[in-house]
């Protein structure tokens, strides 16, 4: 497409910010509309696997983040009660050689900040909750809750599981509670009183799991995130929860797990949501990426990575083709086989539980992969 094309990105999360940075790098006029009034350092860790690092490296955002995050030597899967190691995936230098880049764990805010640094100042309009979208064939008109309006030649919906853009593309749909909740906590590791914890361990229980890892090279902060059966009746996106609730959910787990939970000064609870898959990612001048078109369970730690890959491939398609409809079609054809596979395996919650070759996930490079239908790779 011509570089003067105006592009509006709805949502400045990881996928939206990546799309904005990549498209600006290619010379497009990009404006981002974000409903939040600011970005806070919300307590969440994130895995930045080699496939994600390759996207960051293209944006010149990888080096700084690599200096902040911890580079685990392994991803370790352990039995919930005995602590027996059932699988260790080599990472560190070995993983970098195998998959073509680093694997780090870091605070989600630090990842977001590294991407936002590559977005031109003044690009993001905060406090803009999208309420209406109209297309007249040549331009898209956007209306926001604060009464403001905007126009663009192309609109990218990176607005998550409750996407307003998706509603226009495929009709109304509601996110649904899966019956599982995620408990989260970040706290100073000194509170563990010298207890040694591995860099990155997932403890697998019969109907629940807990992932524990450090989020910075100093190991000053430790992060835990769980999945357990639970109820959710709140309209909020998360809420604080009592420590006793989490202790009860993980009764019988290994003493190390219980100690990490019992030490947490404050715990939060988040509903794990899902949404029915959609097989149409664009309509007219509108196109979707990330959770807006393929929300997935969080059990491969790949939701953000898939959104960032989407952003890279979509940008490449818009650069390569002069017609937006053809670019959108090529983008969907290029991405759907991969994200559908990740959706399925995420729902199974089987990834890295037992000996696994993750090359098909981590070895992917969204900046160079041939555009067009991609084969999904091995099943396990």
C-alpha cells in the first residue's frame, strides 16, 4: 500500500503497539486509540520466547529488554506433590542456538515499555473508548465515548477479547468464563528468607497448575501465576483475593509451592476467559489481530506472542500488496494455521508438560517467514 495511507490502531496493548511501531518504521501514518487513560505497572510476568524476541529485534527493542529480563537456563516441569522433574527444556545458550534467539522472563510492563519506545511520540491517544465504526467504502469513521471522532483509510482492531472492531467484522460475540481463575502475585524475593527457587518452574497438578519464576536478572522479584477451578461473578477484570483461598486451592502441593504462596503479601485473582473462534478476520477496511480474532487460553504463554507475530505479518502484507483487501487475505492465510494450532494446544494445557520439541513455536520468525499458507508443524 502507498506509504501515505492513514492507519488507525484500536488498542495500544502488546499487539497494537507492535503494529504501530512496525508500520511507522515502514513509513505509514499511524494513530493509536487506547481506552485506558495511562499505562500502569500492573503486576504480571511474561515469557518472551525466541519467536517473540525476533519481532523485538526487528524493532531494535530486544537488547534493552534482554538486559532487564532473566535468561532461564531451563524450563522445568515438576510433579505437583513429589516435586519430581518430569521434563526440562534446555534454554539459555543452548536454546538460543536451537531456536535462533533468547528466551527470557520479564515484567509485562517492561516488555510493553520496550515496544512503546519504538512508537513515535504523540502517536497514542489515551482515554479513547471506541463506540462506533462506519465504513463508506473509501474511509472509516470512528466515534469514541468522549465525543471525539477520527477517520482512517485502514483500521486495525487490536482491542482484545471484547473487541468493538470484531463486532463490526463478524457480529456481536461475548467472552465467556471458562470455569478457571488465575491467581497472581509479584513480591520481593527476599521475603522467601533465603529459600532457593529455580528460575522458571511449572508445577503440574491433577486439575490445576502453578508457574513460578523470576522477572529480572537481579532476582529481586518473584512471580507466581496459577490456574485453578473457581467462580467469577464480578464485572471487573480482576480483584484482590484472600491468601487462604489460594492456599486451599493448592493444598497438597509440594512444600516449595506452598511456601511461595504463603509468603506473598498480596494476591490477585483473574478470570480466564475464552471466546468462540472466528474464521473471518477482516471486512472492508477493517482487520483484526491478537485476541480480537483468536483469543486463546493462557497455557502456552503465547497469547501476547501470537498478537505480536500477527502485527509483524500484517505489516509485511500491507507493505507487499497495493490493495488492502488482498493484504488482509494474505495475512489471514499466513497466520490462521499457526494460531489455530496454538489455540488448540493451549486449550489442552499440555505444552512442555512432558518431553516436547517446541521448535515449531520458538523457531518461527515473523519478520522473514514466507507469506502464504503456513504448515502447522508437529503435533507435540
